[in-house]
């Protein structure tokens, strides 16, 4: 399925000076993504020879979602110069929006099943009350909050995945850019937004189960009989498609005249404004579209993770996002993908106990304890000595070619 | 029963508060005193008790109160041979171990026949109980009298009025007399038999914001929900409830049916259960089971069952209204006398305004304390940000470093006061060095890329946080304040401030003054201000900006260390404590205006008061307060993007 993308986009490549001709990295990326997807599918437990465990498929699928939000971050930071420390909030909101449907619909199926076994069938009211009691019993409530009114409707919640992060970004961005908040101030403001959101979600009475978050998201209503090994591959495909489509979209956005303008805004905002461009409008567009993509990435991520809680939205998560992009290399989309994949996979390898501990004789390095120290210092080193990040290596390789 | 409680309380307090008294010339002072009135003790009557008490009061022997209690509880025995008194415990073979009333030592074992148990009658026991109170109230030692008053306040009782009035007449210490007056008011308000006395006493409690006064008033105003066909004569009605308006109709009907005055109303669950038990061949009341998915269908089926006479009838809303209209629902005061309840309500209302005023004071003090913590946490950041345009994400970790320095010092120096005195400068030194090192190694190379400084310092921040976790563990470490800072300053029952918070306030004040002095009156301050305003021009005037930057960064970090020690005293020391303050600190700086000491002060004050102010409206929810505060700040930045105190000139930047 994901293989369709490179094939369908291969057609315009024939034309001279086309989009793909200008951006050879897109073809490379699509090709690699396709190969990777096929390889994982063949090696998976659900569809292939079972060399890759279901859990690992999920981790890889989640990593693809992280890559997607990383390229969104790269566009907003690396291309447009807005260091947003709040994009993980949009990611989380997307996750919450889809999580509400997953949780509601699954609970409803379970409740209908158990109530239906009685001698007389349940009324709608009884069902929704039982569902509410089941979901919100953990925060000591049994009423369905207002925001859950349409939680049973998949199309509505899917729309929310896009609309909630998009609208939040639109309003927040409009307020911030309108009053010309820039640079470090803007970073802190976005961080404050994330903090406010996570604090809000941490409350038990805001209708999203407080710090319990939403759980059991790995069970997809309507596909409850499908084993996780198959579901995980489906989600992996979906994530790969989303990443591919997102990459194409952003490559297209940053390549044309629009791309030149936002890069110019990054380099000198005042001059672009003097040239007559509506700087705020450009920034707002970039901020909002990346927020929407982040929401979609979140909506694909959390069904694979299985649980979402407000800690995911804490300011630190968004800073990690900036770290991935910086390590991968800003201002190039593949750099963001490399950074996100490299750091998050290395992190899960080292903290998951996969890496062997090193015995120095006088001290034993336990990676779970030292990984963050390594990451922090490594990150300082990258900022100081390799501002172009890992992606800079490709520049070097390309330049070497005759 | 309350009397017994009072006795026990008094005796307990006596046992706790009385220091061991030195042995006087006699080994058995209590026995000696009792022997002088031996017949009155052995065969007490109401008339003779006062004489015994007078003697005991004069003797002031240790164990007197224990004796009185035992005497009243029939635990004192008389040995007929010599007339001496003993306590006793059961021993094997129906024997008693006699215990000396002075020394508490077992003297001998006797059979129950050989001693007389002293059995005071009920009148005498009441007398002894009251005596126990007055005995303490008339005690020559004022501390003992105060302790007795506290005991009365803790478990008030009608019988204490008399003893207290008597004691009040004899009291000459004005402080204790005032306390007695108030206690008398409290007791009279609750227990006096005469309405005029009670109303008088209640009026005396007007504007008294202490919890005990409010408790008494609220007790008088307790109500009970009742209903009756007509309000009975002599009922002191608090309010009449209108079903449907200020009382749920179903709830009102529920009370009636609970009382058996109306048929129970089948609720949804009852209907469902009734249908469930009456399923016949897949139908209920002629309706197929699978159609019973709405309340209407269920009710129809139930009505069919009702027609067959199988189930209790449905109760419609009209039925409920009719049933409820038959009676009046009202809240009645437990206190039957309306004059008393009116006076109490008036008194409580007048108290309420005063209390809100004091609560406002209390909230303001809390806010001030929070503001000083924010100020301490943010001022270092403001300096570095203002002078160097550098965002130091590791600032929170410097706070943490300072707190852990305090913790380590405390493990080495056990004396809390000394360790605190050592920890403060040491924390400053440690974080000063860390700050200077960070400036030289990292930040210096990133001056042209401010956003990247933010990220690099964040890298340092996560590394430091994890290092702290590796060294000290994830468990929270205590940083204990010395005893003289441990208590609270109690202004009245509404307002109290923890001493440690007062200390932090003064520490923040001290730092404010010190910084103002350094910045405005010293050579370093002059150079810092010059670099802040125009680094290039300052350099050409012979100032070395690198050196100034380094020192400024060190100063900012050092203050973070000291802030860490102070914050550690009020919160737990964990590796994440810095991260908890960093965002707030940033907001303080941004709201206040970058690079200005007064700006930070204004920002901290605003945020502190705002947070506490929001908490006032919703005290249970600190998280909501924080959420709204952050939202407010986001909006605030819209209108004053440069903060409250905006710098002018080159430093104002882009």
C-alpha cells in the first residue's frame, strides 16, 4: 500500500526542472521508506516470517510517527525560524482526540455485550451511563463530560484530530505573531502553552481522566478479533503512509516560492516585512499546518503506544523534539527524520535494557542511568561543534561527488 | 459522660504538664493531708467534700488529681486498722494488692474483706468532678490554671459554668481573667438555662473570629430537615423548603415514601427488575422483550403488568406533586429558642465579614511568600538573560544543585542552624563555579546564536538532572529547617504564617537590596550595566565584556544556588525540583521585563498574587490555578510583549 506513493509520484519526475528534480532527496526518501516498509512487513509476525516481534513493529511504527512530527518541527523551526516548544501539545491533542473514540467505542461494545446478556435489552441511556461509569469511575465520576458527547462517532473524532490542534495553533499563533512576539520569547510562550495544557489535563474534573489518561487504546473497536501482531503491521503501514505523505507535503511546501519566503523570514524577518510580504500570515500558516500534521502523527502514535496521559504533553517532550531535530540537522527534512529515528531508537535500546552494561572495573556503567547524561552532553557537543547535525554528513558526501 | 471526659482530659493534662516535684520533708504528703480529714474521705457526703478539697489544695501534694479521680471512681480503699487509704489492683485468689497512694508501690496483699472500698454516691461524685475542675482552676500556678481552661475549651460542659464563675471571681491575673470571660461566654452561649444570659453571651461572641467561638455558634445553629402536615407549635424554623424549587421533587417524595407515608416510586431500576422477573415466553405485558430498548416501551410494559395487578403502581409526577403538597418541608433548629438562634445568626454574620477580611490578609501573606520564592528563583535568570540575552535552561538545575549542597552539608554537620549558615555561602560558591564553568565552556561559543544557547543549556540541564539522580537517587531528600524556623507565627485562628516563609521573604528582600547595591553602587555593577546597554561601546571604553559576562553568569547562578537552599527548606529536594520552577521562573522574567531587578520583582509579585488569588476562588484545585495563571500570562504578553518594566536603548534589542 505504501509502495504506491513513490510510484504515483514518480510520474512528474520525467519532466525537466520538476519538483522531484529539484529535490532528489524526496525520491531517495520515498524509496528508502518503501523498502523499509516492505522489509518490516516481510519480517513481521503478522504477515511474514516473524523475525521482528510485534512489540518491535509497534516501536518502529511509533518511531515513524515521531519522524513525522519531527519534520513538522523542522519546517517550523529549521525553515521558518520559530523555535516552538509546544508542538508535542498538538501531538498529544491528536492522540487524545482519537483516544476518546477508541476508549468510548470499545467500552461501549463491552458494556452492550454484558448488558445484552440480561433477560431484557438495555436502553440507550443505560448503555451510556454504564459506559460513563466504566470510563470515569477511576476519577470518581459517573457522568459523561460534555466533550465526550460525540466520542462514539469516529468521523467526528477524526475531524477533531485535525481541528483541535489546528484551531489551537491558529488562535495561539494569531495572538503571538500579531503582537510580534519573536525569538526566545516566543519559545517560552509556546512552552507556557504546553505547560498550561498539561496542567489542565492533569486535573481530574476536566473530563479526560486526569493523570490516568486514556488507556487500552491498542484495541481497535470493530477489529477486536484481529490479533495485535496483524494490527501492529496495519498501523505500521498507516504510519509509513502518513510519513511519506507528510514528507511530500512539506517538501513541496518548502521548495517553491513559499519556501523561499519562509526561509527569508527565518534569516531576517524585518527585511521580508519591508519587501511587502505578510510575514505574520506566512508564519501563522506554517505554524498551523505543522500543528495539524503533529495532531495526525499523535493520532497514529497513541493507538500503537496503547496509553496516553498528560505527562506526554509536559514541556520536556517538546524540548526533546527540538533536540531530535537539532541532532538530525535543521533545515533539511531528512535530517529531522534521521534525528528522530536515531535518538528515539537509541533511547529505547539503551533504556530498554537492550544494550550491554559496561564494566569499567571501578565503576559499572548502567545505560538506563547514564543514557540521559550521554544525550545531554552529546547534544551540547552537537550544538557546539556540528550545528548542521547528522544531516550535515550528507552535504559532505554530495559535495564530494564530481 | 461529658463530665467523665472532662475529668479524664484534665487528669491527662495534669499528668503531662506537671513536672516531677521535689520530695518535701514528708514522704507521704498526700496520705498525711488525707489523714487530717480521715472520716470525711472515708464516708463522704456532699456537705463534707469542700472541706476535703480545701485541705488538698493547701497540701498541694503530687498525685492529688489522681486521687480525686480514683476517689470519684470508687477505686480508693480504706484499711480499718489504721485508717490509711490505698489504691488497689486485683491479685490472684480474690486478693487485692494495696498500692500506696503517694509512692505508687505495692504495699501488701489483703483479702477483699480486710479493706473497705469507699463508695461515694452520685451526688458526691458530681461534686468531686466539679471539684476536680475548680481544683485546677484555683491552683496557685497560673500555667496550671491556663491548662485547665484549655481543657474546658476542648470539652465544654454545662457543669463547668459554676466552677468557672467562681474561679473568675477569684482570679487576679488579667490575662487569665480575659480568657475565663471568653470561656464563660462560650459556655453560657451553649449551656445557660436563662435565655437572656445566653443571648448576652452570644452577643459577647460577636466578631470573635476564633474557631472555638465559631464552632459554638454553628452548633447553636444546627438544623434538621423535617416535614409535617403543619409546622408544629413551638418549632424554631430555620427555613421552609418548597419542593420543586429549592428541593428536588423526587427527593421530597423520597422522604415521604421512606417514612411510609406514600407508596414507593418505582425508579428505572425497579421497573427494569420488575420486567425482568415477569418475562413470559419472550414477552412482558404483551410486548416482545427485544422491543424494550426505550424507557417509553418499558413503562408501557410496566403499565400492562400494573393492570394485571402484579407490580406496585407507577407514580407519576402529578402523583408526587399531590403527595408532596400535603405536607410542609422545613429545616428546624435543634435549639428551640428563636431568640437564641437569631442572636447566634447575627453574631455569625458579623463575624463572617471580619473573617473574610482576615482571610484576605492571609491570602496576601501566602501570595507574598510565593512571590518571594518566585523572585529568588527567577532573579538569577533575569540577570543572565538581561545582560547576556542568554536563556539558561539549566538554571533550574542550579537551584537543585544548591538544594543538594544544603542536603550534603546537613549530613556532615548535624546542627541544623550551623549547617544552614554553612550551606548558604557554600551553595553560592558551588553554583557560582558551575555557572562560570558553563559560561566558559559552552555559552561563550554561542553568543551569536541565542536559540541554540537555549538548546545547549537544555542539554546540560538533562545531563545534570540525571547525574543528580545517579548520585542521590530518585527519592526525595529532606532539608530540615532549624527549630527556630520550624514553627508558625499565629496571628489569630485565621491567619498564620510559617516562620520559614517569613525567613524566605526576608532573604528575598536581602537579595533584592544586595543586587541593587551591586548593580548601582559598585564598579562591577557599572560595568554590567554598560555591557547590558551596549557591549561594543563598553568594550571600547576598556571594559572586558567576556569577564563581565562570566561574572554576571556566575552571580546569577550563585543566586540560584542560594534560592535552592531556601526552596529546599519549604519543598522536598529532588532531582526534578529545578524543572518544576524553571517555567515559572521564565514567566516571571518575561512578565516582569527582561534584565531589570524591579521588573523581576514586579513579575514575581504579580504571578504570586495571581496564583493565590485564583486559588482563593477555587481553593481545592492548585492545578486549575496554575493553568489559569499560565493562560493569563500568555494573554498578558500579548499586550505588553516586553514585560511590565521594559528596558530602553540598545538592550531593548530587536
